[in-house]
C-alpha cells in the first residue's frame, strides 16, 4: 500500500544520536557510572510527583526508574507482582530483581497509583536500597492539599539530610530550580517546533529526547538539548503526514511505538503522557521572598495533572488546549492494560473530545509495545477515517 | 415498566430475597438469631433506600470504606455502591447484563468488576438515582476514579474525599479538614444540617462496635472455631452498611453471645474441625454457598481474614466525633494491609494471625480486578511459608462467574485440602 505524505528522509542529527545512545545504554549509562565514580549518589524515582530538585540540590543524580524499552516476557515481574498489575510496574520490578538497578543508592516514590505504591513496597522487600522514601501525594489542588504536600516535601528533605548527614541549603535549591527550569524551557522550545505544519522533528525523535531527559544529569541534558535545537534550526528535515496526531495516556518509553504510527503517515505533534508533557510541562515559579521548597512543592502538585487527580477536568482542559495549540486532528489514547486511572478517564475524555470534533482511537497496550500487528491495522483505519473527514 | 419502577426493580428484588431468608431463619429453630437480625438489617437498609425519594429524603451514593457515619448523623440515606453490586450478584445473579452495560460505556475489563457493574447498573437505570455521589481513594485507584462517571450518568453533584496515604499529625488533620468540607458540601446540597450530638452517639456506638469485632475475633481463636464460613461476608457488610447503628450493634452482640456459648460448649462451626484456614481477600460472592458446603464436607473453617476482619487496637472518642471518624479510617483492617504502606508491621501481623489462630493453610482469592492486593500474593506467600503455612492462590472475580467455574474452584480447594491432610 502506498502511504501518501510519508515523513521525509531525515538528515542525521548528531545530538539526537547521543540522546539515543543514552537511552540504549540505560540504566547503566556512561553518565550515571561517571557520577558514581566521582563519589556521587544515584537515586531512582517513580512518578512525576516526586520533586527531583530536592535530590539534585543534595548532589544526588535522580534518574527515573523505567522498565524495558521493548515488550518483554515478564516472568519475574508476573511472579512477584501478579499479572493484573500494569506491565510498566512489572517491567520495572523485573529489572530491579535482575540487578539492573543495583547501583541505586535510594528509591523515592509517591502514593500516586496502586501500581507505583506496590512497586515501592516490593522493591523495599525484595531489592532494597540504602535510602527509601514514600511521599503522600494528595489528589486535590486545594490550598489544604498544597499545605499537606509542602509538609511532605519538607519531610522528604529532612529525611534526605539525615541520610546524607548534611543540610540542603536554600541556595542549592535555587540553583536546582534554575537547572530544571532551563530543561523545561528548552523542552518547551522543542515542542514549539512541533506546532509547525511540517515540524523539523518527529514524534519518535522527540521521545528519544524525553527519555534521555530523566536518565542523565540535567546540566548535560540542557547542553545537549541546546545543541539539538541549533541543529534543528539548521536542518532541512520536514515531517509531514496524513493527519496530525496526539498521543495521550499512561507511561511510554518505546519510540518504536510512535515510529510505527508515523511510518503509516500519522504525524505525532503532541503528547500527554507520564513520560512527556506531564513530566516537564510547568516551571517552578519562585516568588520574591518565597522559600524554594514551597515553590517546588506548589509546582509539583499543580503541574499538568495525572489521571489520579480530582477533578479530572483539570487534565481534560489541558488536553483540549494542547489539541487546539498543536492543531490536532485525532487523539490516540494508549493505556497500558491495568492502568486503571487512565482507563476510568477514557469514557469522559472521549466525550470532551467529541464535543470539539476530535475522534479518539483507544489502544489497550502492554508497556514497551512497538505498536505492531493489530495496532497497525487499527491505526491505519483511524488515519483513513481522519483523512475522509478532511475531504 | 415505568422508569421509576425500573430504577427500583433490583433493590426490590434484594429486599424480597432478604425477607424470604429472614422468614426462613425465623421458622427454623436451629438457625442462629444473629442470622435473622442480619437479614433484617439488610432488608431495612435497602427498604430505606427504596423509599427514600418518596419520603423526601436525600440519597448519597458512596464507595467502600466511606465514613457513612456522617450520612447517618445528617439523616441522609446512604447507598453503598460496591456492596449494592455485590448484593445484586449474591441474590439476583444477572451480572452479565450490568457488566455489559459497563463495557458499553467504555469501561475496560481491567477495571474492578463491582465498579464496572455499578456504572452499568446506573446507565441501565436499575438503581435509585443518587442525589449526590461521594467517593474516596480509600481503598484503591478504582474507588478514587469511579465517582465522576457516576456523577455524569446521574447528573448529580459529587464530593471526593481525599484520604492521605500515610499517617502523621499533618495527614490526620488533612483528613479531618476533608471531612469538614464534605459536611459543608452535604449541608449545601441536601439542605440538612449536621447533628453533632447524633454523630457523637454514633461514634460511641462505633467504638463499642470495634470492641465487638475484636471480641468476635478472639472467640474465633477457639479450637474448634465457632464461626461459620458464610459469616465472613456478614462481618464485612455490617460495617459497610450500618456503622455505629443500633441494628449493627444488636447483630454483633447477638453473634458474640452465640459464639461465646458455642465456645463454652466446645462446639465448632464444622464438626469435626480438621483444617483451620486463613482467608486472604474475599471469596467470590456467588460461591459463598460452596464455601459453606465444602467446609462441612471437609471439616474446613476460615478462622481469620487479616485483610478484612482484624481491627487495629485503638479507641474512638465521642467528644471528638470528627477526629474519631478520621481515626476509624486508620483502624479498619483493609487500611493496614491493602491500602497503606506495606511495612514490616503488616507482615508481622500476618505471621501473628497464623500463629494465634493456629492456621493450617491459607487461601488467597486473587481477584483479578484488585491489583494492589494481588501484588502481595507472592509476598504474603513467602512470609507465611516462613512459618510453615502453605498458601493456595485462586484467580477469580468476586462478582463475575465467567472467569472460572465452580467445578474448577472446587477442584483446586479439594486438592489443597488433600495437601493439608498429607501434612
């Protein structure tokens, strides 16, 4: 079958290749190993509600715990966590059980969802790390919820200080805020490019950058992303497609999934995933005279919400804004099986998108899927339907 | 059938079933009096729900482990959503219809079946329309996410009660403030004011109720154990539906006295008692009869259910009713083993249960819709194996009988009993 408007053949982007190498080597990347060689500690974190700046300010390299980048047999994950937990948490646990994260000095999680909190529980029992901390994450955006979350972040900081035997100064926190905000601003620049009719970067390529963003030192990430943005400014690469798509849903780390959609002519211009916009979206806003911890905690609870938060319309409205800003023709909902928060949201989100005339393709997937087989067939049919609507 | 009749049909059928069982129990001189009180409590609960709108009352639907003490104190009629789905499964069958309706709404099979069934039941219009939906994250993502769709289906307002995951002074205060906000919401929506004296009375009874639960738990340690397998569901339901209510107290006091008398006489729920089981999670509702039957056939009795019937040691203070309602949330057995951080304390409690109740084996009902409990299957098995307690795991669904057949489950249980015999 001939695919019209296939994405143009890309001119190599050297810095993108470096990001790919980080992802390929993860979790035992050169940067992580180097950080430890120099005596630095490396902490794993789960979920976007864990404030990385606190760890960074203490000189710790925070890396996001993710699972295998491909769909894998999860014998150990199934045995230890049962098959009805999402394949993301089972995949992470299996990597942990098999020693892939042996280098971690600490594990930090939030009470974000059933899978994450049980993954943390089992990690403590079967894998263990010298430091472990769980933050209670409120599910509301009220001032009382902010107060509680602020206290949780303060407790986390105090626990960390006790573990390290050193204080984390406000100055260090301010510096970390700057570093992380720089990453967020650069990612926003990258996403601005995707608003173009023919963006210079594809959705799959963007996912390589996103994956690297939580797997390497932020300072280095910022340097590389600045270079990549410069390269993208110079390149003649222009990606076009049969329809502009946005992917929403739970966690995703395999760029092959997006690549398989783009290979069929879908142009992925936006995303709303645990590992994409919901990770980097909002900056920490440090008001005059405000304590850095207060600013950090406010940002993390107010950030682009996960489906766990109530009311869900906060998330839906942000998705609708992205649909408008990125001129999205259709939305692909990819929900990892047994990821219940997103599964519950789907009927309501579908209604909201229907009201603005945007169709939804709902895919139940396993974490790490490359989007082959039946998924390809369904994507093909979805793209044909979107094209027919344009005519 | 009118829309109003359709809405009441399932509830009417539950009431009819309960009344028939009540009459049968009354007519049977050997039936425990507690059974009569239990089924009367059920039929009264659903009768209040059925008649609520005709009597000008406000109905609040709420998820499991919700502090319905507050609703009773405000003279609001509660509708326990998960239990109502269970009761439909237990008494009426016909789960397929409501689960299909849930699927048509777009709810995938991975979502807990009581929640899919509930949404389906509302979309079919076979339950009374609630005037408000109340839900919380105690006990899982399914409860946390089930409220908004129910609100949309019923075009009613709702309130989400945010339960902090861990316990600290700040988290306890947050929960109390959430309860205050919820009371304001209910006062505004229902026009009914909180009766604080009434809430204090309920808390006082709730405090006594938790004592009764503990006393019953102690009596079940006896060899032979006096408590029948089918009683497990009753112990859950009494707190789910009528916490701190006089009918709950009457039932539990009667049950306690009956069990105490059996212990005094050296009588067991099954005779002879051969195997003492620990039950982890809940057997399928539609197989409660099978569990009772197998118990008698094989001399098997469930003596402890650490996830559901083992209340934490703490007291409630009627002079601080709201703080007490918040404290109760931390005392419920499910909070410690299913929801909260699974620390060493919870695991030690499992071992203590096995030892104190002289358990021969454990059965883990791996309900496929309950992810966070299933995530502990291996962990609990490892912990119990350390004290030489074998664990049988059975995949199941608590309301959907299509997941596995009665014969298949019977076969697995029989094999397990043979293994216990060999030991």
